[in-house]
C-alpha cells in the first residue's frame, strides 16, 4: 500500500512538470516544421500564465486554378497550376470600349505581318482578382494559359492570332503588370490600361502588342502567357490575287479554289462592273464575267460564312483598250501624266465607256495632260475614218523609257494594221524602236496620227507617229 502511494506521487509530480514545460518552452520549438508535414502548416503559441492558449494557423493556399467566363458568346478560360493564384481568386473578363479597342488595334497593326488582312478582331480586358477584389498577377516565372472558344477558330480560311497588349512607360518598362500575390502588391497593379479598361493611354506610356504562340483544337485557341491586361484575338488571311482571263466567264468556285477559300458564298461585290461582273446563272451558280480588258488593279469582295474576303483582280491581257485609256485621260487632273503600262489596241469586242471602242482618243477641251508612251504603242484599227488622237485641249507626248523595245509594224496601203516582235523589212513591214502611235485613217480630213483643233496645242517630246493616213498631214496636223 505504501509503495502504491509513492508511485501515485511520482506520477502527479511528472504531470506538474509537464504543465510547467508547456509554459516555459520557447515558441520556436512549436513553430518548427515537423518531419513529413506540409509546407503550408505553422504552429503559433501564446503563453498566458499556467493556462496559456495555443493556436494553430494555416498559411493561405494556392490551389490549381481553372475558371471560365462567357462574354458575348465567347468563352474565355484561364488555367494555372498550384502556387500561382490564391484560394478564392476569381476570373474577370469583359470587352473593351470602341475607343480602347482602336488604341489596341494600332499596337497590333505594328506587330501584324503586312501581307495579312483582318477578317475579324475581338479585344478583352482580362483580370484575376483575389477574394477581396484586388487584382493579382502570376508570380515571376509563373505561366498561365488563356483560351478563347469561338467559331472562327475552326474556319479553315482564317488564321488565328492572339496578342497580349501591355502598357509600357517611355523607357520601355511594363507599367501595367506586377508579379506577386499579396494584397500590398495587388493594390498597385493596374490592368494594363490605367485606372480602368476604358481610360486612354497616359502621355508617358504606350501600348505594345506581343504576338503569342497559339495552339488550336476545334473551335478553341490557347496561348501561354505571363500576365493579364488586354488581349486581342484576331482572325486574318493572306493577300489573295486572281488574274482574270480576258473575254471569258469563270465559275466563282474555280476562283475560290485558286485562292484556297472554301465555304458558302452569300454575296459578291466587284470594284468596276463595267470591267467584270458577278452573278448567279439559272442553276444558281456564281459566275464571274469579263466585260473588257483592263490594265488597272481591281478587286472582288466575297462573303463566306459571314466573313468578307478581298481578292485583288487583274487582267491577263497584255493590251488595254481605247476605252480604258480614254477613261484614264478623262480622270486625270490638269497637268497630270498618264503613263502607259500596257500596249493600247483597238478591239471591236470591247465596248468603250461611251459606247464603241472604235472611237478615237480625245483630249477634252480645257484639259492639259502628258501622255507617256513608256515604250508601249497605241494601235488604231477601226474602220471609222478618224485620227488616233484628237486634241481639243493641250497634249504633250513623250516616251520616258530608256531601254526601248524594237518592234515590226505591218502595213496595208500605207496604214499600220498589226504589230509583231519579229519581221522582215519590206514595203509592207517597217521597224520601230520605242513607243509609237499608229493606224490613224483620217483620209478625208487632216491629221492621221494626231489632229490638233484650232487654238489647241500639241507638243511632241518623244515617241514616234507612224503608219497613219490622212488627206493632209498623215502624222500630225
């Protein structure tokens, strides 16, 4: 019995000692990370006499982050691994105002390759906010993924590009993104556009666009980024060109195949219906019809799946009509130079702007113009008795090309009827070097090549007038 009592006393003494130890052992012993414990656990103790309270607090966690928000039908998703965003963080995404979008597109234009044409573009202000509403950015070296789900991504006619728009100061340093996840940092972070997404760029800063590497799958485009502010998703296509065969009808499907466009066509516009036109035939098929030869650069705008594509159209003919040249003369301002880029050949099958392409060329009254042959020729072959050019104003003729071409002109009864790159000199074949005017047939009047009306002026600084006939002055009168 005595031995049992001694044992109980020892136990009581040991317990008292343990209580005393709890109140006297330094706090650091409990704050130490126990072996095998996670990094996010800390232990804090505060002594308050013998009955001191012990509290245990867990540090803020940074779980994996995946959130989406839909803006005007576009699903925007942000994804990040553990350790990037604090628990309770939320995604914020909205479209920017028209003014803000124009500013961002100016920055994108500087980064976009020159041969690309924009079919559609969307700009968003994207942020991640902590539970208190403060904006947070990924820590240094942290990467997150941003994705956009919209139908244009799956359109095979379009290339998808994603641009990250940043605001930088005058020294080139980013002013709209700071790393870190604590509240102190987040309070200083802007969204890359100032106080809010609608404000203008400040005087000491500018917007720059960074083109991100894009991966596409179905209707979703994804890019890796290092921060948040403004993002532009742009859909573009390369320059499209088509050479129109002269005097022909071409199925639009053939043209689209040439320029690698697919899809349902709902509308077609052309720059100059008098040169070529587009419409549906009785079978409902789109047909493009060449009306006459042209030397100008024209266009055709085609709407496919709601997107408009611009195709540059040129004529494969190596000659232009009298009507084409007359239109250029009429459109020239006083003192302008009309420079030939093709030979000018009369063709009965090409109706002129004023009805018949057999009409001679005319310098209108009051018009002063210089006609630069530029090593090309003007050949009139009409049956109407007329000069090649009638001057009712002031005309200067020249040939500015230094490296001139040698050609052979076929004659019939002294009048030029054809031009060739080769020939044998004879009474019916003559050689001419450089640009020339030929084929005038003003046999009942004066001036076969150029006829100058009273009180008008013609100056010849270059070129040749040859193979023309007239009652008087076969070349000029």
